[in-house]
C-alpha cells in the first residue's frame, strides 16, 4: 500500500494485541475495516480528509506501528490522537489494577489480567450508529445491519489501495435522508437512528464530551429512542470514557462473578460506586469474564 513512513506509537505495558484482535473480529465491517492475525486497517474521514490507516503490534518494543495514506498527512496530529484512544495507549494499567486490588469481586481479575484495556471506536458517530442499531439484538446481528448501511450508503474511498478498505462509513446526512426500508430494524428504531443522524448533520446535537460524559449522556437521553444503556455505551465505546458504565447491560448483569442468578441493575450500580473513576475498566473485566 502506498503510505507515508510508519510512526511508532508507544504505550506503558502491559498491553495485549490479542484483546483488540478478538474485539474487532466480532465487530469489523468488511468494506470499512480489514483485520489480520497481526494487524488492523480501516478507512476514515477526519477534519475533511479521507484516507486509510493501519496498525501493527510490536509488543516486544511496547509500540503500535501506525501506517497511513499520504492524504492523512493533512490531519496527522488528530489521526494519531484518535488511534491512541482507539487502542487505549495512554492508559496506566498498573495504576488502574491497584485501584481494584482489594475489590472482592474484581480484584482477582485485575491481578490476573492487568493488560486488559478499553477498546474504543475510531469515529464517535459510527459507534453511536452501531450502538443504536445494536439495541436489544446480538453483536453479530448489529454488524450485519451496519454492513447493510455501508453497502447502501457508504461512499467509495477515492484512490483506495487494492489492499485497503474500499468504502467510508456513511455520513450523518446520508443516513438521515436515506430510504432504510428492508434494512432489518423495527420502524421505531429506524426513526430513532434517522432522527439522531439528522440532529448530528444539522449541528443541533453535539457528539463530544467537552463538557463531560454526563452532559453527553443527558443530551443523548433527551432524544426519542435513546435510553441510559445506549447513551452510556456510546460514552464508553465512542470516547473511551474511563468512568462510563452501562448499568443495565445484560452482559454485566449476568456475569458469572455474580453467581447463577446474576444481579439487578440497582445492585450493580451500587457496587460500581466503589469502582469510580475506572468503571469502564470494570465493565471490560466483567464482559471478558462472561
């Protein structure tokens, strides 16, 4: 692939490529993302620039090697920041593990796997769309529907290398104005998705955490069809918000750590207070052990 010189992105160990590989193996959109045993590549749009980037783990050097299309030279600082967030390269894993060391439920998990990080989406809008699509269905079903959105509405990546992804994820305007009949979602969820996309496209809704993640959660919950689970999940997966916690997530409530019966969202929320300000990492461990 034609690219600029590779850039080494350093991190504090421990960090584990296999965790990210497994995460993307369940979620990758074929035309937008490419995953191999030792690398990940995707198309992107950022600050008016379209292109692709790829990463390759160099775990012996505690480095993730970033390659990118020459077009990305125009937005390189922002691209690097997004990739670092995506692969959680700025976390302090041993500090986080120490916070959980004496926790009766998660202490053993953090001691055993302090290398578990918080995989985050590259593009917040894309992740928000995928969270809305994924309401009350499996990850596999959500990927199937998201892939249909890409197939119908994703623009071709100009000057794409044959080995790189060929399409961009659909824009807010494209999703807002599309005919989504037969896409595989209930009518109310389609309305929710298109209203959300229209709010983003018009600028009426800000998808950022500049005022904190709670302000974002409140803005999202004010929209029809978006509840606390979706809003918290967007804060967690779209922005890597370390203290985001989707209390009503079934995977968290049914974790084997709670025994055969699981626990209630109220009980989980009460226990999670002790995990602040790292509740998202607690969620990662609970999901990982489910």
